[in-house]
């Protein structure tokens, strides 16, 4: 039986993956720090023998408690709490430390790591060809934050010799991403003149949830080899 670990398992994307994997008979270990009683879907999933939930932040997790898994889907990231550089620096440092712990666990488990990133690392309105060939050039805070996460993963993965994939995806249709929303709110305040910078926001392109889940399944089954995978709706 295959098994996965999902950080940020109580978020919309985390729950989507959790339910999809459980439906395929896959063991799911979820990590998130939430009020479990207020999340009905999480409470319902908790009754399933294939779902194992750890209600802690990544900084609090004892990775020695976990059994080996096949793939780690990393969705949990810290969001900036303000516009000041010192706060952003603290956020980046915490994300780097969490990434190092995840990669260390992956190395012990023999697991691969999948980072769910964003097409915003390549700027705003980009075509499939540009996203495949163009070097990262984020024009939004969220894009910059996730490009840093990509760099943290690549650096740690090289040191630990683990396999990894980076999914550069637009917003999933019908979903809401709290960190993305927080970053865009800061960007919007800057555009309004509250700060001195101006950034280009994503043009609202969305990805079908079915396409996202299908690619994640392909990675788990070993049929996708690319390290960086831009995601698009199939024509």
C-alpha cells in the first residue's frame, strides 16, 4: 500500500488531495494546526482508518514519530504578517527551517518531496510556452515567497540527495488560498500608495481541480519525471 504525507492538510487543497488519495486506498498522514472541531470535513475524514492527522504546526512536529512514506506533498507555508522587511525575513527563515526538516525526513524515508508552488514565480500573465522556457521573474509578493520556497527545496534536496518535484500551478478553480490572499492584500496596499513598491498580480487564470489531482497521482505512481512541472488545463 502506498502512503503520503501532506503538510497543510486542513486547507482546501490539502483536503482535496487527502480525499482523492483515500478514495484510491492510499494511506494519508496529514499535518496542520487548526481547530479541528470547526472543520467538518476534517472531522469526517478522521473516522477513516486511512487518515492519520497531526494537529501541530510544522515547527512543533516530531518527525521521529512518523513512519516512512512514499511522497510528501508540501502545502504548508508561513505567510508574511506585515509589510516590513524584518517580518518578511522572519517568515523566510521559518519556511527555510521547515523545508530542511521535511527534506531530512524525506531522506530517512526514501520519499520524494512535491512542493506546490505557483505560476506567479514567472510573473503575471504567462503562456504555457513562456512558463516552460522562461526563467523565474516574480512580480508579486506571493510569487517571490514561493520562488524562495523552490530555492529552499532545491538547496536542501541537493544536500540530501532526494528526489523532488515543483508544481507551478495557477489558482485552483473554486478554491481559496489564505497565504496567496494575504500576499495579494499586501500587494494591493502597495499599489494604493501605502508602500513604495508596485507589483503585477496574476490575471486570474485557474486550473481544474481534476487536472491538479491527476498530476499528483502521476507523481505518486512514478509516471512523471520532470522536476519542475507547470500545470495547465488540458485542451
